[in-house]
C-alpha cells in the first residue's frame, strides 16, 4: 500500500494545478507583482501574498478538499490501485496517508507547501521571493 500511495502522490503532483502554481511564481517574480494581486493561469486564480513570516512573497491557491480527493483517487485508479474500493474507513485511512505523502513529495521536489484549511479546503503555496 505504501508503494501505491507514493506512486499516486508522484502522479498527482504532476497535475496542472501544480504546474500553474510554479508558472505563477515565476510570473510574479519576473513581473514584480505586489501582494494581494490575482494571477490567472488557465482556469486557476492564484493569489500573491506575503509569506507567513513577512520575509517574502508566495503564490497560493486554495482548492476544495473534495476536488483534491477526486485527484487523489483518480491518480490511484489510473495506477491500478484500489483506493476507491473498500469501506469508507479504508478510503479515509488511504487518503490520510496520501495527504502526508503528497505534502512530503511537493515540498521535496517542487518546493510547494501544502496545508489543510481554511475550512474544508486545501491551501498550496510556492515561494516567489525571500
């Protein structure tokens, strides 16, 4: 199951939302876009904001948890996984492990931070400058 989760996280990390996040960070850096501005990449609206320490800028996107669960389960199904089948408890357990792996994968390979919230959403952010 761990190998399946790792492969699903790697596949999900290649989704267009993460490509848009990386492109928006480059665009914000090159155009010196100020905080509280919106950058539209494809169908995604990304916000330029101050980072949590106030030392630099980040580009962030907030997506519904339900949408991200769909991405996770689709990635698993494309790899021949059985994450979507089984009981609700097994699916929640699989998703919890998937979120941990995706967060680790995104941080390590794409320098993207992932966190739950606000509410029933997931926030992703990539540094523009420090």
